[in-house]
């Protein structure tokens, strides 16, 4: 009874956040809408499977109250995130007079995209080339450490590069700019369609939706946006089966063999592994051992992402990691491991680091999201760029690993900061030119 009660609260919170977002078209891309949709369409179906088939867990995990703890943590994280977002707004202007030169914005996007595409090219070389990477499973055959991680991180600059080019094209449209944006979209679309990467698909969609909103104040009709969320939720459920076919180029029309109903039923029945399982087992292990990381997981993940072993050497990099970070606590306690290729969820990371107090991290996420959204509407280009990058991390903070976000943000900062400094220089020049014209 307690389990289903906690689940009902999680569903109500998710639906309430989503309803809040759909109540106004200016709320479509804000934290409660994106988080509510992720809780409802990603986490809740997996919880149903866990409640219907608790026998998938070792008996000792259930006796250590893993299910109850995991559900309670999800409820706390969802509530804290929304509470953090619903602070009083500092106010904002309804229209931004952005002084960033559109041509500079477009050229900055082209430059950043070129850097990202270099990373994508080097990553594809490790897989045997683009064709092998996209149609022969080469991308998934890589061992994700060392050079693949470095090149993958650089390749992510394709997305902010596309965003800057799109913003420049929307503010000063030309045929060349439109064609460039279309050309720049080919690689991200290939990643979405052929590699089936859910996070990159969401990022690509957010780039176009937010760019049109910030520049033109355009949003899709409410019914279309709601339908897109439903289809996105369905894709989340069938993504594993889709990815198993798409990474090999949909040979012999195999895409038509995807059993959508069977994929949904598999998740809802709890017959196979789901990311929520990692939270259940981790929560039980923490309950049994009392071991917490107290932020070590964030530090170690940041070191893993940002310190290249090719430059500093394997031994030196290993020496930087903090001992005692218990990322394998589930295995050490129950001999249970996350399947290869999967990741723990954000709530699982938060609980492993700080117990139930880890839900406060979601309060901070909501608080920061509100601050950044208000700045995007009141300040202009720079804040809009950062909000678009951040918006992609909102759902990822729930379905993905929370500990990777600081390192990922720093990586974006490393490449975006020089571009933004250059754009600020262009803004100052525009201000000086405008002042000179006024004086004359």
C-alpha cells in the first residue's frame, strides 16, 4: 500500500508540473515542463514495472527497503525541483534589444561547429569512418575511455555551434545562412536517427524550438507540443529496441519489425532491466552500509571527463581520484552490477552522495533554471545560449548520471567562453558606433 501511495504522489507531481507547463505557451521550455515530462514518461513506467515485478530484485534488497527508499527519493527530488523553480521572479522585460551583431553570431557558430565537427571526425576515425560508425555499429564497439571520451566531448560543440549559427540566421536571414544551418543539421540528425541517442535528439529539438522562441517569440500550438511530448515518451520506451536496429543501418527493412506494444509492455511488466533498478539497489545498499560519498562522485566524474590521460599519463590521472568513492556499492553489497552501457539515474547519484538530503540538489537545479530563464528573457544572446545548453541537462539530470553535469558544464565553458568574449567585443563596438552616430 505504501509503495503505490508513493507512486501516486510521484504521478500527481509529474502531471501537475506538466499541466503547469502546458497552461501557457511561454512555459513550454521551462524547468517544470521538461522535468515533469521526464518524470512522467521516463521514470513512472519503470516504477510500474518494479512494483508489478518486485521479484526482479534480490530478496535482501527488498528487506533493506530499496523500493520504498527509491520511490520516496523520487518524490522528494521531483518536489524539491519544482519548489526551487517557483521562487519569486526578479522581474523581466518583455522585449530584449540585443546588440549582438547577427553576422558575428553566425560566424561564431560556424567556427564553433568546425571545432565540434573535427571532434566528430576524429571519433568516427576510431570507429572506422562515418559509414562504419553510423551503419555498422562502430560507435557502440568503442571502449569509452581515453580518446573516444575526449573526441566525443569536443564533438558536442556541434550543438552550440548550430545554435549560434541558427540565431544569427534568424536575426538576419540570407540564403547562405539558411543553407548553412540546414547543412549543419545533417550530422545531428544522423546521430538521432542512426544512433538513436535520446539526449542528442532532445538537444537538437530544443535548439530549434528555443531559437525560434527567443528571436521570433514563436511556439508550436499547444496540441502539437503535447503530442510531441507523448511521442517522445513513447520513443523513450522503444529506444533500446530501435537503437539495436538503427545502429546497423536498418538492414532489410528491420525498422518495421519494431514491436512498439511489446516494448511498452516489457517496461510496464518489469521483466527486463530498467534504470530505476539502479536506484532501488543503490538505495538499499546505502541503507544497509550507511556509506555515503559526500560529493566524491562529482569530483571523480569531473576528473574523469576533464583530465586527458594521453597528456598526463595513466598513473598520474589515477592518482587524482579520491579514494573511497563507492560507485560500486551495489556490487560490493549485493554482487549486483548495472548492465554495460547503462547509467545510474540522477536520483541514484544524489542518494549515494548525500542520502535523502541529496534531493536538495534538485532544489538547486530548479532555482538555477529559473534564474537562467529570467536572464535569457531580460539580457539577451549570451544568457539564451547558456539556457539552451542548460535546458538539455534538465531531463538528463533525472534519467542520466547527475555526477557528470559539473564536468560537462565546464567542458562547454572551455569552448564557449572564447566565443562569448569575442561576441561581447562586437557588442561594445556596436555600442560605440551607435554613440558616435548620436553625437554627430
